[in-house]
């Protein structure tokens, strides 16, 4: 009989290199394979599964909602959409929301809003080494040859500013700028934190020239950094926050959130989606927001994240030839190695611990927000063994 991986090769376009584990089910921070092996999952479906797997409150909310109605179309407004969005706006301190299905789709809507408000001539800037998604607008913002090559022509009037370069920022941002968008912590790019100096300069230039400042918080938002959104660490206020991944509790959901000053840019019919803001996704998302912001998870992530980072820094001292840098905040951490990270990630997987290798040399650690000190200690001990046996 063919394995799933063998069948995969026959059935799908070859866009993914799949992890060779046949998953049976998930339970909390663990994934369980068809042989009953339990894997500590510090990968979290790439920052989606904030509450881990099969969280009882999500299971209950999803079952209840699908029993009422699974989909109604956005011709209707539903109680679940309203309840979810009230909480999302409250915890993000924003004024208006558009609900989409995914991160890339929320970015596309954001680009449309920027164009409509600022006109077609002005340029939208992102940062080098960024990742904003795979659809055309988002891919054009994603300033990496690996993702763009072969797909030209890309969307016009998009430019890139060198990551953390004040000089390049001052050179490019001005009266012809429509918007600047960045991830406060670059995820796919290797857990790179935008510097405080750079952030403050963007805000200063935004206030001078009136462009739109967008935070792509798709990966680092909804409590992952130990704050609701990373910009709170700096006390700055983006004009638009884009979010997705964790907000659907494992179901597809994305959103872009605006300040009051942008609330009238779109009029009826200017933007829309069939599935965006799906009621079942919103029901699950509401549970995520309650657990993270109302039931104490955020505070735990902040506290445990500091501990996790400190322990990784101790490993850096112990293995200076292997570890080049430790970066990130909360439960979004990166360990940059002096060599390709895939070997360590594989050695850890063989010990039933999962994380992700990104941008060649970086181990990207994205535990579910429910991960405890004990889970972190287990992760650290397996990482240490893998480094020792390298
Ligand atoms: C920062 C950031 N922006 C955008 C995206 C795209 O989101 P999606 O894969 O849901 O389209 C991602 C996905 O990894 C991301 O990390």
C-alpha cells in the first residue's frame, strides 16, 4: 500500500516539501502520528494554532456554530461576526475591520484601500527580506527574489526599503509615498526585529508626509509577541493592522483593521469576499481572543517568552561555534546558526520535537500560546542534545 507521501507525489502540484509524519490527530501542544508517537509541536501550523490542537472551547464553539449555519454570505451580518469583531477591534484599539480568509487576501485588500485613498501614482514601500504572501500584490511587496522570480510583471508602483536602513528610508519616504508596510518581526525572513530607531523614523515621516503606515501582524500578532501586537512595545500607532493566522483558531480567517481616518475609503461594492469572515471561523476566533486577552494567556506568553529567550541565550554561550544569534519576542523566537538549520531541525524531529528552519540558517520557534514552562524546558533539552551531537 502506498504511503501518504507517495500518494502526495501523484496527486498534487509539487509546491511543498512535506514533513514525513503521517498525522493522526492533535492534542494540546502535541501532534500524534498514526503509530501513536507524540510530537511536541513548536511549529504550531506556522503560528496558527495559538490554542494548540482540539482545544475543547474551540471544538464546542465550532460545533455549535456549524449546527446553526456554516455560511451565510456577506449579504447578511451575523451575531458571531459582530461579537468577534467587537473583541478584535477592542484588543487592537482600531476602529473598523474588513474580514478576509487569509493573510495574503487581507494584504490585497489593504493594497486596494491604499491605492484608492492615495491614488495610483504614489508608491507603496515594504522592506527587504520581507514576507507578505503569495498573491500578486502581496508577492510584489515580498522583497525576495526567491518568491518573485519568473512571475514578472509585478504590481507597479511598489518599492522596497532596505531593512533597518534609516538612510534608505529617508531617501525613499516622502510626498510621493502612499504607504510603508512592514512586519515588526520578520517571520519567514528569519525572526528579524525592526529597530526602534527605524520604527520611530517611519512614524516621524508618516506624520510629516501623511502616508499610510501599515503593520503586517499576520504572524507576530494576537499575543504571540507577549503583547497584543508588537507595535505596543514601542507605543506607536499604525494606520492599518493586518492580521490572520492565529485569529481563526485553526480555521481560515484574516482581517485588516483601520483607524477612524480610513473608515470611509471603501464604499459599498468596492471590496468584498464570499467566504471572508465565515461564521464558523469567527466563532473559533472569538474563543482565541477570549483565551488570549481575557483568560490570562497573554501574560503567560510574556513571562514564559522572557524565560525562553534567556535560556536560548545561555545555549548561545554554551555553543558559541553553533549559535550566532538569538532573536524575537514572546513565543516568536529565532536561533540563527552558523550553518544550515535543517540538520538540527531534523535531529530534533527524530526526538519527537518540531520546529521550523527558515531563511536557511534560522531555527524558527513558534510554540502554541498554551505552551507551558515544562514544554519549553523539554524543547530546550532536545535542542541542547541536537547541538551537542552536531
Ligand atoms: C508576515 C506575513 N504576512 C503575510 C503572510 C501570508 O499569509 P497567508 O499564508 O495566510 O496568505 C504570512 C504567512 O506566512 C506572513 O507570515
